[in-house]
C-alpha cells in the first residue's frame, strides 16, 4: 500500500489488488477557522471530523447502491476512517458537480444582480472546474466538449445522475426535518467500460443543510441524521 | 430628443418617433491606454474612433440585413457618428454573447489549465452577464432560465444567430486575408412580437482579428476592410 495523493481533507493510497484506500482526515475546508464547503483551503481541524464524514458517506453510499446508483464504493472501516473504492478516471484534472435547491454560496455571489439569498433554484446543476488558482470557474457543456473534458453524452448522464442523487439525499434529510440547499458531487469513469459513477464522499462537508432556517454545521448534521 | 443613457463608448438618445439614436464616441475600452475589447473600462480616446466604428457597423449591419438576419438597424449618419435603431428590450440587465474561433482573452485566462493560446474552438458560444462589479461572469443556459433572464427557446435562437452572424463576419474578413478569432454580440427583443434581433454595434471594438498571426487594432481593421 502506498500513498499516491495527499488531499485537503483526504489522502489516497493504492492497494495491491488495484483498488484504492481513502483515508478521511480531521481537516475541513474553510477560511480563518470557519467551515465553508465551497472553500479551497483547509480552514480548521476538528477531532473526529474524518470518522464522522466517513460514517455519513458510508450511510449515503449504501442507500445509493441499494437504489442502483453506480458509485465507486466497496466498503468502509469507520474506526480507521478509511474507505475502499474502485479505481476511477476523473474528468480532465477534476470537475465538481453542484446541485442547487436554494441560492447560497458562490451562486449567490456570482449572480447577485439577479438572485436573492435562499431563492428556490429547482435542482439547478452547475459544473465548476477544480482549479484553485482560478477559483474553480464554472464551465458550460459546450466548453467541456470543446476542451475535451467530457462528451455531450457524458454531460447529460452526469447531470441526470446529479439530480437523481441530489433528490435521494434531499429526501433522506427531509425525514429528519432538514432542508438541503445545495450539494457537491464528483463523478468519474469506473471499470473497463468506463461507466460513469459517483466517486469521492457524501458528507456534511459536501452540502449546505438548514433546519428551521438555520444552517447546520457538518458534525451536527451527521449527528442529526445518524443518531436517531 | 433626450439623452437616456451614457455608455462607455456610446450615448443613447430617445427620438420623438419612438426609435433611438446611438451616438458613437471616440472612447474605446481598455486599460492603461491599451485597447482591449474585453475590458470594462474606457482605456483611451482616439480621434475618429467613433466614426470609424460606425462606418464598419453600418457596413456589416447592411450585409446582415441583406441576408435576412434580424437587426435593430434603421440608418446611419457617419459624419455625425450617429445610428438610428429600433427600440429593443435587452435580456436581464444586459447579456453579451461571444462566438469564439480561437482561444484568446478571457476564455484563455479562465480555462488556462486546458487550453493553449490560439487553439481552435469551433464557433464556441458563451454568454457573459454584463456586470462590471463581478467581471462579467459567464452564465449557463440553465442559470439563464432559472434566473428568468431568457427562456430555453430564446437561448437556442440567440446561440444559432450568433453562430450564423459570426460565420458571415468571418467570411467577410477572410476576403481581406484577415482571420476572426472571436466576436462579441448583443441581442434583444425587438417590436411588438418581441422577435430576437442583433442590437448594438459590430466594429473593431467587438472583435479580435489577426493577419499573418498578428493582432490588428480596431482602427487598422476598419481601414483594411473598408478602404479597398
């Protein structure tokens, strides 16, 4: 087993059988000690954040697998904060996919001339490129195709999957009286037939959730969902 | 006749018959005295730039009218640097439409991780919102619809028109051995049936054109095209 990538919130190791081991860290994204799922820097370290993020990821990925949604998930060891996954090829050098139900975060900042905070967005999907030095610029279908990052067919499939998965997570949260405002995914091509699958994690760090109009921090979200 | 808008490179007056008079100024966009068609500030003033821009706009708009492309154009007085146009309703608070044949300018800066300067882009169309304070953020079809700026049908029509007009201008330039790299349009809803038409100008200030691999300044471009 050898470490092949050191990420902001996870490390990645290659396993001898060709699969990968993701090690969830206690570092979370944010700025100046304040958590922000849209930030590109590690803002703070919270004891137990890695295990909590993995516990929620395992919970959601297993629900998705049951519903026949393709993911890279194999299994997870919550105590060790590790998850075993299938190898995946990312789009370009990494592409995020955000499904938005209400206007907050970068969407609100970018289109502030036209929207109000919390305005409904009807499962709007956008594709920000992972490029810290350019503040993750959103990219259109046409630009993804012309730059060779993905095909039109892949774009449509990823967009449909993002909406489908977003709706499942939104419904899970609603069972606990929590409203999902937005959620960030990553997809990749998995297996020999390069089938599109959800990769990475689904934890509090990937979404903005509100209860009674108040934003819920990731660790609290994990408690509300998993501790009945 | 009363002035209703003072723009960076044009003033707009309302005429008594309901039409509008555009007054082309000698100010051009750029920064620190250097012309840049993508800039949001007036960078320099060039004696005669207004008349030259109008001369080229008149030339191109009359070619487009002949080919049946809807525009807001009625007539022009080059000596006075004025153009009479039909009233138009813009999309939102103003939306630019750029048709790109080669990667330069903001496209190159934004997607620099994936493209090379001058890389062919196959008539790629993008829609930057006119919002100086947010550096004219590009917007996707889905975001235009969810924010109520235009419908999907209008998006498709504008995109088709931009490609059609871009191809005509590109061909006109090619007759003089000049290659069009990109061109910026503005569209609006014109008349009682709110038909989509090209509005604003088509001059050297709206495009990047190259000859023998060298960028041509707007005034030189106007000379090369109009002075046979």
